[in-house]
């Protein structure tokens, strides 16, 4: 199972979601720090204000009530005591201790020199409910909160001592935060997917057009849409398509003109050959001219068909092969097409029919008897033609695809053919995005495997 999406839209959405999660994590961390600091400041200010209230009550009430006031003011956050000696031996140093001493002196309406503040771990304290936390000598309690002890000398000479516990725990984030985070994720994901598809659509069109161009299909110029880089890629593809089209057309037209012009001198040579008195020489010359005439006509027929722009359609490959085999059977060839059911392929039917006619005709002429079957797999499909003829030597399995090549072991001039059949067949099959492979059979004969890309359905 792949966790990383393969499409451009999916990868863009994943990247933006990761960026959002990192940004939210940093924001949450900063906000949590600020939130904790605000809670600690509020807790400290609350304790200082309460200390001021306790000091005023102690000054306004008789000594008999002081114990009750101190007990009522003490709780888990702060504990107050009144003693002749200070709880804190010496004033604390540092910015925090100085700030607390300053605020406490204002709340108690005494001079700052009469206030001593020290972290909790640096003072000998009375028994607190949180004795197990006294060993925090760095002055930091749970969650990094700052504990401290303070002593302030009242106007009557007594010392008001306060031991401050940690601030309350931070409240949970709540559903509001979670809902806002989920809405942000959904919004970013939707925008990323929409933009990713908008960006990738021209690339998908380009890939499809390149595939059709590779199969020899006629394609229109692609619209230049999308970001600047994609428009540049599409523009380069359009220029390449136009140049290839002009090159092929010019080359094909030149070959057609040459083949056409060769017919005139061949006809003239045939007339001169009739004037040769030696009958044996005359027959040999006329035979050679006939062969040149067939080669020229085959080349012209191939070029004319190549210059025709046939539309791609979906056809039943089994029906096409069965029809070709039936036509060749009327000419005396022994061909059997095994039933494979309905097999649909996207192709140029006339061109594909010609390719298989050349292959089946070769199998019928030189292979004596041939069997045709269709095989399918994940990569596409293949048409396998197996004959019972003499086969082809291993060294010539590739050479027979060259134009005008004929092997003495498998061909003769009396049987016709200019050596273009296999060349034409492979050109057509490769134009459909496939290929042709030849292989000698162990039991004798030749196996022709025609590979074609994925079918249009079945």
C-alpha cells in the first residue's frame, strides 16, 4: 500500500496539508506558551492582590482574629502566616523576584526594601500540602510554572509570609479549536485538489496526445493552457508534431514520385527487350523488368496507403482475423483461427487488416498450414501465428523485415512478392504501438507473435 499519492493533485494536496499541520503546530506551541505565561501572570497578580487584602484586614482587626483571617485566606494556591521573623532570609535577585517585590510592596503599601522574594526551593518553608514538590531547586514547578515565597514587614513590625503554589492547570483547547483546525484542513485540501487537477489536466492531455502520435494517429494541435512551464511544454510538443508531420509527408511524397517515375523507364526497357533476338536473354531481361515493375507497384501501394489518414476505430480483432483467413482460404491457403471470443481493439482497421493479411498470406504460402490464436495479459494482447513450414534461420529472423529482402529457402520469384510484405506489416503494427517478433518452433515451423497495446474493451 502506497501512502504517498501518485497523482499531481494528490501530492500537491498532501504537501499543503503537511505545511498546514506544521504551521498549525508552530502556532499552537507559541499560543500555548503565551497562554501559560498569561495564566502564571494572572495567578501571581491574584496572589499579590490577596496578600494586600490580608494585610489590610490584619491591620484593621484585633490580634485575636488574625489566626482566623490567615486560615481563611490560605488555600492550595497560597498559604499565609504571620511571624516575628521573615520566611525569606534575604531578598531574591533577578528580574522576576524584583518585579514581584515591587508589585507586592505596592499592594501592601510598604517600601520595597521591606519585601523579600525568593524561589520556593531557596527558602526554609513551613509545612505545606505540596511537600513532595519542595525539591524543585530551580524554582520551576509542574509545566514550567514558577513557585515563590515572599515575606513583607507590616507597619506593626510583624512579617507577613506567603508561600505561593503553582498556578492552576491550563484549560483544555475545546471543540472550537478542533473545529477550526478541521475546517482549515478541509478548505486547504479542496483548494489543493482543484488546483492540482487544473494544473495536471494539460499534462494528461499531452500524455494522451503523445500516445496517439506514437501510434501514428492524426491529432490536432493541443491548446496551450495552464501554468507558464506547462504552456511551454505543450508549445514544444505542437512544434514537434508539426515538424514530424511535414517531414513524413515530404519524405513519403518524394518516395512516391521516385516510384512513379520509375515506371516510365521500365516500360521503355520492356519495349527495347522485345527487340532482343536471343530468346533466352530476352526472357531473362523481361523477367527482371517484371520483378522491378512489381517492386515499384508494391512500393507505390504502400506509400499511397501510408499517405491516407485513416481514422482510429474500435473493432473486433477476432472477427477481423477470421475475415482475413476466410479470404485467403478462398485462394487455397490452409489457415485456422482459434475461437477467442470478442476482443475489441482501437486501431486503423484497413491498415491493420493489410498487416495481418501479409502475415497470414506468408504463413499460408511458405508454412503450408497455419494456426492463429489471440492471447491476452495485463500488458495488452498478442496474436500468435504458428505454421508448419521450413521456418527461417536464426540469423535471418530480423533481416527478413528489411525492405526487398527475400530468402531463397522460403521464397521464389515464381511465387511472387517483392520482399515488402513483412516490412509493411511491421511498420503498420509499430504504428499502432506494437511490435512483431519471429521465433523458430522446436517442432518445426515459424512462430509470429504480434504484440498490440491494451484493448478498448472485451
